[in-house]
């Protein structure tokens, strides 16, 4: 009995040591959905501000019907993490992973919640935005009059520099609860990069990837950009939608309803 007890203690110590460095995952741990059409590729985009995820977006590309859907998931959404036996906001999931597992942990969480097959992810620190925006010559965003006033910009501003884009992403105004300016900037950046010629797209893509925590290779990124540019139907979807919300604070939503909405918008 003593021997078994010591073995049990030893195993607990190993698990505790691993958890102290963060949850460790590999690609085989992603719990990819077996129910979804394999013609759809889902790529996860994350934006980090200090130790929290400020933006969660999924690029879904359906090669069977030409649909390209950008899904924005509210980072306040409560999700379950088995390793801690409890719920936390989606914004806190990334930091629970070890040095190489943060993105994989968010991908696995969303695969389980939304019945998806996310295998690729890109995670960027918000502090990198100025350099990337300036590299493409500014981001084409037209702020509202209220936003221009808050940022100290001219009334007819239609494009933002790197530092202006960063300030715009961090801006918080009354009534912004359902607004994610980081999503707006990143989506517009992707559209601008995707609109370039192949060599320019590869150069911008390589620079973008080098500043990220990602498991995406350059050719996969170029293929993704080309698909975004050539897709016949471009749609934005924001989750959870009002009818799926079960509780506002903390934010909880019906997983089945969100899965059904994804099926309607992406897979049908």
C-alpha cells in the first residue's frame, strides 16, 4: 500500500509541476470536430493586450460554396477548462497555456464549444500593431465624429497610421459593450493585405507571421489571403447573438444555438 501511495504522490507532483508552467497541448489534442464538412477551413485569430485576449476571431472558408465568413466571439464569454475544473472568461484562456500552447488551448476550447475543426491559429500582441499598420501604408478606417474627437483626429480622417490605429483599438466610449475596434482594424488589415499582388502579399504575410505566436506557415497564410480575396460571399458573424445569451454578467450562452448559427451561415 505504501508503494502505491508513493506512486500516486509522485504522479500528482508531476502533474502539478506541469500545470505550474501552464497547460501543455499538442496538435493532436485539439478535439477537432468529426461532424463538420472538411471543405471548411477555420483559422483562429487572437489579439493579446498584456495578459488578456482582447479579440477572438475565426476566419471560416468554405471551398465548396465560396463562402468566407469572419466570426467574432465575445472574449467575455464564459467557457469550461477541464484542467482547472471550472469556468473562466474566454479572454483568460490563452494565458493558461504553456509557452507554446496558449493558442492551441483557445482553439481546443472553441472546438469543443462550437463543434469546429480549428487547427491553425495566429496570436498577436497589440503593441505590434503600429509597425504592421505602417508597413502597409496605414489602415483604411473612417472613425465617427465622436471617435475623431476622442482621438484628437481631423474630422475627415479616412485612414489611420500605426499609432492612431493602436489608440483607436484601445478607445473605450459609452455604449461600446458590443463594439470591438480591434476586430475592425484586423479585418481591414487582412483585406488590404489580401488585395495586394502575390509577392507583396507574401512579404507582408511573412512580416506578420514573424511577429506572432502561430502554427501557420507562410504558404498557408497566402492561400488564406487569396481565399479571402476571391470568396464570393463575405459575411461577418458575431457570437453569441442575443437569442443565444443565457446570462449577461458573467456572459453565458447556449452552445447548441451558437453551433446552429454557424451551420446556417458557414456550412449551408
